């Protein structure tokens, strides 16, 4: 494993804080998602590409430049996502955009749902800065977050992380970041993280937005 655990944890924490601030108002988030539907018919894709990936982009640029002396071109090449060629945000000076698809090039045994004999994996986004920083991300946008949804998110991230590499691409990730967003929450919510899987599975999970007194794991 090449990615520093300290680097990965710091990045996940910073991303969590940034998204918690920027996506705290679920009403505004829903309005943004609905406005993007004419360009992409899937709400979860609109949420991921229009609300989450802009923050991943800007954070990655600052973080990888500072920690690993990466150039803007380096960061651009490192950022991958589903549907990279149909972005749902316009880059500003703090962003570089996503350069390519996140999927694996080869077919691997099984799939993240456990229903197919083999498949190509396609996470929502990933960062592959050579061997210096390699993180995979998966996003869920749901009316209501249930324990089963969290289990699904963890299972999918474990599946991605279980594939160490492949001969036909630079696929490979050392840590996972997951976000479950409860879209039915009105107004502003508080932030919550789940660290139960960090030490054992190298997975960090954000739950947003949350109300005071809510436990996302129950």
C-alpha cells in the first residue's frame, strides 16, 4: 500500500467537513439536483456530479499540490469519475476537472452486488496520483438512509478495494470514502461520520445531513 494512512484520513476528514458545510441545506441541494435533471435523468448522478465532485476537485487540487507537489496537470490526470465527459459543473481557478472514467478496464470475478459471475467495476469517483495517493469514492443519494443502505455502501467500497490492480490500466486504490446523503431532510442538519470500518477496511463514511440526536448507524 503506497498511500499514507495519515494522508488518506486527513483528506477524508477535510472532504467531510467541506461537504457538511456546502450540503447542509437539503432543500437547496434538492433544488440543485432537480435543476440538473434535464442534463442527466438520474438524481443520484446529478447529486454526485453536480454537488459532490466540485468539492472533491477543489480539495484534491489544493491537497495534492501541497502534500505531493503535484501540478494542475498531475491532479487533472489523477481525477476520474463516472461520466467524466459530461460534467455538471464549470471549473473555476480552484478546480481542474476530471480527466477520464473511473471504471476498471478488465473484467473481475463477481460484482459489487454479488449477482454476476464477472464484471467491470465503476466507482463514482477515484483519485489515482501514481502510487502516492489512491482513493476510491462511492456516493448514495437517498430519500431516507437505512442501515441496509449503509451496508450496501460498505460492501461496494470493500469490493473496489479488494481489487489490487489489473494489467490493462492503473486501477488500484488504498482507501475508500463513502457518502450517504438523506435528501428528505429539510433545512440544515448536523454532520456525522462513521469510523467503524477505518481500521479494519480502510473506509471512511460521511452521513449528511443529520439532525441532532440521530444515529446514522441505527
